[in-house]
């Protein structure tokens, strides 16, 4: 068996350690914006032939607020989209995310 030099050992050990760290699972925390100081929740938007469900968030104080339309992902208005609405509301907007595909079932 061929002897390995100290330099070769260090290069191999460094590459192996870097690879091992790169393939470790990432343990990211989910960002969740609280609804403190907000009016947030599910609402129904009246339309010509019924209602469209939506999620809205806005500051709890009275006043008029600029409106932000938050477009859902293919998965619908899930927790992340609701969190985006709450983030906009914390910045002083009325954010609404309608369930755009509700008529397609």
C-alpha cells in the first residue's frame, strides 16, 4: 500500500468534511408573522354568480389603506400566502389573497 503524505491527507480530509457538511439536511425555521395589531382571516368576496373565498389582513386601526393583491401559488392560499398578507398588513397595507382556482374545483 502506498503511503499518503500529510498534504494529501489534509486535502482529502478537507474535501470529505466539506462534502459531508454540504449534504446535511437544512433545518430552517418557518417564518410566521403574528396577527397582533391586525385584522386577519378568511373572508368571502361577492361576485356575479356567488362568492370567492379569500384571506385578508390589514392594520387594526381605522383608516384607508393601500391595497395589495397577493396571488396564490398553484397550491392555493396556504399558510405562506397568508403570512405574506400579514407581512404587508404590518407595513400598513390591506392585503388580500383570493382563491383564484375555486371555480375549477
